[in-house]
């Protein structure tokens, strides 16, 4: 499983503004971001 997992995935906080989350998604070339509390 370790071979296919991303080691340090991009993520955002629940209060991250949408434009910032969109920039993060674009920068990391991903279609979704995990939302984390900490």
C-alpha cells in the first residue's frame, strides 16, 4: 500500500477560503483536497 500512497498530501482547513483551496488544487494538480481539523 505504501507504494501507491501520497506521502504528504495537500490539504486544507474547514475555514480555508475557496479561492485559496482552488489555488492549492491547481498547484498540486489534484481534483480534490482532504479537509482536516489540525
